[in-house]
């Protein structure tokens, strides 16, 4: 899988896990802060848990604590880089 496909798949996973049916993957900018008041996703702490579980299930990526989560789940771009280095994807 190439990097662009990985980013698309991450967007899709976030939309599915967080039940954001009104947003399409192409609506999410790769460099937009995911947990920001200005983000159309309107993600909260429950969504963070859902994303964490989705990352474990889909990419076998375990983010140990909330500090590690906040460091690596900032943007789609940064998360894709983290998965590329630490996860399993095909």
C-alpha cells in the first residue's frame, strides 16, 4: 500500500470508528489538526478512545498512554508516518 492510500484508509477508519457519516475521507485535510475546535470532525475524548481501538485493530498499533496518543495522533499525515514506522498495514 502506498502512503496516499494509507492516509485515505486512516481517514476512513476514523470516520467509521467515530460514526461521522456526514464527512467523506476527501473532506479531511492531511495536515489539519484532528483534535481542534476548528475541525469539522468535532472529535472528543470518546472519539480518541475509538480511534485508539481502531488503530490497534486495523494496524496493530498500540499507543501506550494519552501523552503518546497526543504526540502521534495530531494530523492524518503524522499518524500515517507513525503507522508506517510502527504498524502493520497492507
